[in-house]
C-alpha cells in the first residue's frame, strides 16, 4: 500500500508561494534575503524527502 506524501505536497505549495513573494521584494532585499529564504525552503523540502526515505527503509 502506498501512502500519500501529504507533508511534501503542502511544503511544495509553501515553497512556490514563497518564490512568488520573494520576486516582489525590493531589489536590494531580493538578492540577499530572498536567496536565503529560497534556500531554507528548499532545504526543508530536502529534509522532508530524506525523512520519508528513512521511514521507508525501516519497514
């Protein structure tokens, strides 16, 4: 039985929303702060995937 990957789907929605918001930042903040926000959001996605893989290996 395959489980739905709900947390990944929700986080992906957040990441896409964040990327849209970062594009509206003033130019000075977009490159430094925006890059940090985008990197953090992508790392969260990566951690979710890694946690899912660890959980699947225990079964």
